[in-house]
C-alpha cells in the first residue's frame, strides 16, 4: 500500500497549497489590510476543518529597541505560505497550537 499512502499525501499537500493560495488571494484582494495573525488563523482554521493537522506558530524578535511579532502556520516543520521565509527571523514560542485534536 505504499502507492496509496503517497497518493493520499499528495492529495493533502495539494489541498494545503490550494487553501494557502486562497487565503493569500483573499487577503490581497480585500479592501481591508490583513495582518499575519489574521491570515495565519484563517489558514490554520480552514486546514483544521479539512482534517489536516498543522501547527499555529507565533514568534518574536527584538531589533534594537523595537519589538516585533509574527504568526505563521507549519505542517511537518515547514512553514505554509511564507514565500520570503520571514518567519526564520523570529524566535518561535515553544508551545505549539495544533489544528487537529488527537
């Protein structure tokens, strides 16, 4: 059954990519600007509704006197919908918030 598992994984990855693109498209075309927190929560929730396990992450950094925070969603340790890898500049909180209960 390795072929079935690979096909299922490909289907899930396709749904993850599609959902991420739709959240980013909605944010881009909205008359109201969205934050990374709002986009990440929307993506996390939509994937959880599809039964796809992800982790909602929040990270922080200090740049001189300035404090900054960023939110993103991960699946299997990889950020979803983060083309510039901006999340790599933030120290993520250790506690993960999972999108699907076990």
